[in-house]
């Protein structure tokens, strides 16, 4: 740094700054230094942790360029700022390119800020995300022709997107998520050739999706709106497309048969889409990782060529009207972690190929019309956490091999036609073991005692005989026990007050006569206990609850793939 570079700004210092600003060596022009000092005083310096004795270019959130000779970016993210009075001052820094005011409590954008900010070249990045801002998008934003990024997400902005947005011919990222915007998505969006990412999810947008909207885009999120009409036939085709989320709208008509090879994630769930899932639409899509078409009106077959999408992690076709057999080709999806096919009209058996899905964490084929028996090879699914086959026409015995499924936390086999005795179960079971509404017989096996973490056990509506084993009343983790409508006999053990249980419909069961417990309350559920017992039980339950919660949250951490993401904002990870 030469003497003249240092000297010029120093000579400009007024007496004011000599008194209030100790010797600071900064290459900033005096007017910018002065503005920064005034800003320091106006803002809450405790929160900012700015050191006034240092060069403003070293302050947290301040970025300079040109050998620290001009301030180009200021980030005041997460400083609890509620008054926007400082914004016009900030804008006096004529070299400013980037303003990040996200995560504050600002309610308005003063006119002066929007009219002239960073006059020498204008703003390029503007992040006002997560403030509770109201009103419409300020028209003056559109004067900043050099803007490349606008993030207005998670505010209370309303009105429609102005057509003048098309003037921003350098815009690359436009995020309007989680506001109260309404009206149609303007056609002009599709003419911004630089726009790569457009997110307008969680608003009240309506009307149809403008044609050509994806011509230049890579990421589009229009989920959670009120969009109607059909998906333009060429919409999913552009070779730049990587993620499209149109879920939770009112879209109808069919799924376009041509889908970009570059697509990584396609979410169209919870619309009114119908017709078949075109065979060949997903043939050689090697990049596709997430395909979510659930809760629509798709009919016809599950296309076997989905088995060629080698990198699929998540396949969700649940809640449609899909029929025919479950194609064994799905067994070649070697990376698949979540398979959801529940609530369709699938028939035939469970193809043994499905048991090759080594990475599978969750399998839900419940509420279909599958028949035949559960293949013993199901135990090859060594990573499976949730297995749900309830509500089908499955028959035969529960395979003994099931005991070896060492990751299983939940087993739902209720509502089938399973016969034979209850085999040994995986000791990892925790969320639920539900064998209800089958034709199971024999005794409640003593082996269930080893399920020390189990919370819900439903064996109701079977043909079980023998006694209720006393350990069921002693298992601390068990909070729901359903044994109704069997052929159980003997004395009902005394259950702790933390257990909700139902043993009705077993005509040979006898209540133990105890003075503090009326027979009715034993049968109907929570027994009445003295306050001390309840207090103890509540403490025990709390302890169990905490342990359970910990265990479940740890186990759920394995879910790298989850199709029920928080609705609060667009997933930014893709
Ligand atoms: C700040 O000072 C620089 C020279 O140091 C000058 O070019 C610029 O116009 C000044 N800006 C304002 C807003 O006064
Ligand atoms: C600055 O923040 C501190 C701590 O949050 C608070 O006590 C103080 O009132 C704030 N001052 C101003 C001027 O907002
Ligand atoms: C600019 O300021 C930063 C922060 O004080 C410092 O780390 C950096 O070395 C400075 N750069 C130049 C070129 O002086
Ligand atoms: C805007 O700021 C928020 C909060 O700091 C951040 O999460 C988000 O990524 C930023 N937006 C963009 C588009 O970078
Ligand atoms: C955009 O940037 C260029 C180059 O920095 C500059 O000449 C022009 O004035 C800027 N336009 C606006 C509207 O600020
Ligand atoms: C799909 O729904 C539309 C109305 O949204 C209807 O006109 C069409 O016949 C339906 N197609 C099929 C195959 O059900
Ligand atoms: C479901 O598909 C069957 C043909 O497989 C058809 O008869 C029926 O109307 C469809 N139901 C709905 C609600 O679309
Ligand atoms: C399963 O159902 C299909 C028709 O839906 C039938 O052809 C087949 O015989 C059934 N298999 C068994 C084992 O019941
Ligand atoms: C499977 O799907 C059904 C129906 O949507 C749902 O009720 C059940 O909780 C799901 N099972 C699992 C293990 O997630
Ligand atoms: C067990 O499964 C049956 C049949 O699917 C279902 O009706 C019942 O609600 C389930 N029990 C529990 C406790 O969730």
C-alpha cells in the first residue's frame, strides 16, 4: 500500500472523525468510511460485533474489492433488525453490489433504498428473505437492470409478479417462495434467457403454467399453489432441466411422455393428473434420483422400464389407480431407499426380485390387492426400517426368516389372510408390530418378551389362544396393546397406567379381582390409580418417551431420502 493511497483518504478526514475514530488505516474513500461509521452507530453494534478501531473492510459481513478501496457487499443477515431507517444510508455506498438483509424483522423497504442504491453500477444481488415484509414487489427493483439474484422468500408480500420483471435481462435466480403472491405466473418469465432457478412455491398463484417456462431453467419450483390446466407437453423436455416441483396444485391431464435425460428430481404429487404413466417416459434416465407422482389419478401399469433408472433413490407412486402386477424389474434399482406404492390396485404376488433392493429403508405396498405369500427372501432387505404390507390379500405363514431383519423398527402386516403361528420377530422392532386382522393361531409367543423397545403391539382380530403372557404387562416401552377379538383365556394381567389396552372379545378371559381396580376400567383402558402411581408412571413414561424419541430420531437420521420435506421453504439442496 503506497503512501498516496493511504494519504488521500486520511487528508479528507474531518475533525469529527479524528475525535471519534481512532487511527485506522483504511484504503476506503473517506465518504465510504464515513458512511460505514455512521452505519455502525445506527445499527446495534453489540449484535454486529464490529470493531470500530479496525478497517471497515474487516468487519463481519462487509466485503471490499480493489485492494480494499471500495465496499461491494454488505450482509446483515440475522441481526434482529426491525427498523429499515438505515437502508438509505447503506445505499450511499456507491460501489455496493450485494445486499443481504435476510433473517431480520424488517417490515418495509423505504422508497429511498429501492430508488438509488449502489448508484455506480447498481445492485446485482438482493436477499430480503425471512423478514415479515408486506405489500407488493417495489416497482423500482426493476430499475436495477444488473440484478442477477433476487430472494424475497418467506415474507408476507402480495400482489402479482410485475411484467417488468422481464426487464431484468441478467437475472439468474428468482426466489419468491412462501409469500402471499397471487395471479398468474407471467409469460415474460420464460423470456429471461439467463434465469436458471425460479421458485414461486407456497403462494396463491393460479391459472395455467405459461408455455416455454422451462426453456432456459434448470430448477423450477411451483409447488403449493393453485395452478390448474395441464402440464405443457414440452415442459419437462429441455435438456437443461434438473429439478421440477409442481406438487400440491390443481393440475390435470396426462403426464408428458418426453422427459429430459438430465432430470434429477421430478415431483408432481397431489394433483389431478390422469391417464397412464407413459411406458418409455422413464427409460434411460440415469440422473433421475427422485420420482414422486403420488396422489394423482394415474391408471394402467407400473411401467417396468422404471427399473432402468439406475440412480433412483425414491420412487413414490402411492395413492393412484395403478393396476396389474408389481414389475420385478424394480428389483434392479440398486440404490433405491424408499419405495411407496401403497393405495393402488396392484394384483399378483410380491415379486422376489424386490428382495434384491439392498439399500431399501422403507417399503410400503399397503392397501393394494396383492396375493400369494410373503417371500422368505424378504429378510435379504437388511437395511429395511419400515415394512408395510397391510391391507392386501396375502396368505400363507409369516416366514421365520423375518427374525433376521436387523434394522426393522416397524412391521405392518395387518388386514391380510396370514395363517400359522407368530414367528420370532426382530428385536429391533420399536414403532409398531401389527399383525391384526389375519387368521393367526396358537399362543402369544414368549419370544415377544425380547422386543424390549416395542411401543405398539396389535394382535387383534386373529384366532390366538392361551393366556396373555405376564411380561406384556411389564414391558415399560409398550404404550398400546390390542388383543381384542381372539380366543384368549385366563386372567388379565394388571397393566400399568401408561398402557392403553383392549382385550375385549375374548370370552374366556377373567378379570383379577382387586380392590382398587374396577373390572370395567381394566377392560376399557387406562386403569384408575392413586396419584402416586400416576406420578411414578408419568415419570417412567417420560423417561421411556425421551429414550424412544432419541432412538427414533437417531434411526430417522438414516433417511437421507425423504419425500415429506418441510413445507416451509423450497428445498435448496438441489
Ligand atoms: C465518494 O468519493 C468518491 C471519490 O473518493 C467519489 O468518486 C464518489 O462520487 C463519492 N460518492 C458520493 C456518494 O459522494
Ligand atoms: C441492542 O441489543 C441489545 C441486546 O440484544 C439490547 O439490549 C439493546 O437494547 C439493543 N439496542 C438497540 C439500540 O436496539
Ligand atoms: C482487505 O481487508 C481484509 C480484512 O481486513 C484483509 O484480510 C485483506 O488482507 C485486505 N486486502 C487487501 C488487499 O488489503
Ligand atoms: C438468502 O439468505 C438466506 C438466509 O441467509 C439463505 O438461506 C439463502 O440461501 C439466500 N438466498 C440465496 C438465493 O442465496
Ligand atoms: C450495469 O453495469 C454496468 C457495468 O458495470 C454499468 O455500466 C451500468 O450502468 C449498470 N446498469 C445499471 C442500470 O446500473
Ligand atoms: C383425464 O381427465 C380429463 C379431465 O381432466 C378427461 O377429460 C380425460 O378424459 C381423462 N383421461 C383419462 C384417460 O381418464
Ligand atoms: C381406475 O382404473 C380402472 C381401470 O383399471 C377404471 O375402471 C376406473 O374407472 C379407474 N378409477 C378412477 C377413479 O379413475
Ligand atoms: C393371485 O391373483 C391372481 C389374479 O389376480 C390369480 O391369477 C392368482 O392365481 C392368485 N394367486 C394366488 C396364490 O392366490
Ligand atoms: C404406508 O401407507 C399407508 C397409507 O398411506 C400409511 O397409512 C402408512 O402409515 C404407511 N406405512 C409406513 C410404514 O409409512
Ligand atoms: C393395525 O393394522 C390394522 C389393519 O391394517 C389397522 O386397522 C389398525 O388400525 C392397526 N393398528 C394400529 C394400532 O395402528
